[in-house]
C-alpha cells in the first residue's frame, strides 16, 4: 500500500472511485493550423508545416482558388492579394463566356514587392477579345513563351490585373491552380 494515506485511499483506487493522478509531461493538445508561432514545447504530432519567415503554415498540395468569379465587366479590375503558401508556380485560367462587340482585355499576373508595396509584372496575356478559354502559366524551369508562359517562381503575395481597351462588356471568370 505504498503511496496511500490509508486503507480507504487504497480501496478507493482499486474501486475506481478516485481518479488517478497522471503526469505525462506532454504539452496541452493544440490544433495544427496556419500562422502557428514557433513552439516553445516539443511537437508530438506529424506536423507537415513550412516556415514562412515569421510563423509556421500547413504544407499545401496542388489546389485551386477562384481569383475572379464569373461576371459581366466593362472596367479594369484587380483581384485581391492572393497568398502563395508554398507552391512553386501557378496555372491561371481565363474563361470568357460572353462578349458584347469586341472587348479588349489584357490579363497580367503580378507579384507584390513587400518592401515598396508595388506590383511587378510576371506575365501578361495577349489581348483577349473573343469567347475563349486561355491559360497563363508561371513556373520555374518552364520554357518561356511570350504572353503564355513565364520561367519564374510564384512569389508569396501576388494578384491578377485585368485591363480593358474599351467599354465593351465581357463575361469572364479567372481561376488559379497552384502547382508544387
């Protein structure tokens, strides 16, 4: 009966009416998520995290995001800033489904210089003026083709800019497929 204060303590433990004291010296459970701070305790999980320079983010495989949902547009538009967590490149799909007259669209993939806050062009399409589906690819080691492919990695912060040459309407959507 070593470690017990009395026979009553010993009987309670055997009967299961007293919770045993557990000291595992393991950290409190936490969810593995993006923007996880540097751990001050050991991680005891399979945590495929990658460091972004400030915090840890989940590793992502190839995945798709909507850059601009389908809509009729007559004006220039910029997508919101997009975050490339750990992809090497991107395949952008511009799907023009309807036009009025002859709209003149140019789609440009730009990255944000975090120091100056300015956007720098990576790849611009040729002028798009018909119902069509067009692909732009930015990927390191890719054989560069003017207005179609760029041999460059995709930086962390980027966006898509659509400029117009006239006020004619075009209905289009733009999606991005991150490529590892």
